[in-house]
C-alpha cells in the first residue's frame, strides 16, 4: 500500500527583504508541484529516493547513509526525515517508510521547492497511516521539518505549499490567506544561479547598518508598496501591478540584491512587452518574474531565453496539498 501527496511551489510577488523589518510579503502559489509517494517498510528506516535530485539513501536513527549520489544531497533531506517522524509520533505508529520524491520546482532558486517537498512528505505519510490529517496539522508538522534546515523560517513557505492561493505574511501579525477568482499567468525567468537566502539577508542588514538614513526609508517604501500591490492584485489591476513590480525591482536593486543576470532577464522581459518584471525572493541569483498580457507571454519567454535565462510559464493556483491512495 502506498499514498501520494503533491504540493505547489511559490513565488514572492512583493515584500522580499522588507518583510524582514516591516510590512507584508505577498506570496503566490504556482502550478508547479512536488510529489511524494510514501510506502511502508518492514524496518524503521526512512528511505528517500529522488531521481530528479540525483540521489537515494536512508536515515536510520537520524544518521544518513547514501546509497547513490552525494552524501550532502541526502543530508539536505533531513527535514523530510524529521517531518516523517513527527507524523508517525503524532499518529502513534512506529515503523519505517520509503519516500519517492519528484519535483517540477527548480531547487534553491527561491521557488519554495523544499517547503513543497516537506509538505507533500508530511501529507503522504499521514495518508499512508490513515491519519486523516487536517491541512492545519500538515502545515504544523511540516514546519517542524523546515525548521531543521532553515533555522528560524517564517512559516510562510510551508503555509502556502499547504493551502495554495495567495498569502499575506507579516512578522508579528501572521498569515492571512486570500484567493484570486480567475487565473493570472506569469513568466518565471531562472538565472539558474543558486544562492543562499541567509547571505542575502545578511548583506542587506550590513548595508542598512552602515547607511540607516538612506536604507530605512527604502525599506519603508517597499513595505507600503507591498500592501498597495496586494490591493492591486485583488482588484486585478494589471497595469498598476506591472508598475509596482518595476518600481519594486528598482528598490531591490538599490539595496544590492539584484545581479547583472537578473537585470538582463528583467529588461529582456520588459522589452518584449511585459507589464512589469522584478526579481523574486532573496536575489543574488535565482529567479525573476514577469507579468504580461496573454498575447505577449510567448515573446516575453523568448526574450528571457535569448538573455540566457530558463523560462517557464506559470499560473497561480488555489490548489494546496492534495493526497490520494495508490
Ligand atoms: O528566496 P526565498 O524564497 O528564500 O525568499 C527570501 C525572502 C526574504 O525576505 C529575502 C527573506 C525572508 O526570510 O523573508
């Protein structure tokens, strides 16, 4: 017997970096998903197999042993082991599982792949042991896994992977879930350059500490822009949304988180008719996003590819985690 769960990736529309200090971040679930198939084992191992990520191996009492691929790749999956154990402890079962991981979400470029895989693991293991886990419980247990890798994550990534839709997250205020009644297509441009969110956040902090009189007002402006942007999104005012994305990219560039590669993709998208384009997530590499009218999407994608980016068209999705028996 086995069970499968899937969960969506995400992009940040507004509020990256400013959310560390003030104001909301607006996250959107996208229709690129991770899938995890869980099945029972006779021993107590958590065996993880991912062809996409190029490794397989198992955790035994928290210790990772590689079967194929690099050891560190498997260790990166410690969150899945922890989430699996948390689900089993919650359900009072003692055993082991095989996890087959597949993902359509590129890794380490700010699109929420680790949260999606962790949420899908939590839900698949829950389903495997007849846990009937609520979405709330899935978000809570997967968060335990995410904490292992990210130290002190906001909880926004695993919430959006669990519930889908639109999420407004603000420190000290919490999460608010929202829905969009019609799809809205975006193009994601991936520089394919991996980066560390932690280093980028640290770099902004150092710049801000050296120049508070200049950087504080920029953060303040980004925080306000993020709320205005959410209102425009909910009204589906795509013209205004595009303007705000362009302005936001300029502000993010001013605090040093864009790169030549990101700028190239952003300008290529605008040249090909995008209403707006900006980097998304921590910057320093990773991805940018572009909003365009339906008839311009193809040209925007072409422009991004010509600028040496990998492009993918995505739609926003209200579909959060799904589970099924196989
Ligand atoms: O690129 P991501 O998805 O890791 O997003 C980082 C968002 C930041 O605001 C830069 C950091 C944070 O913790 O909010």
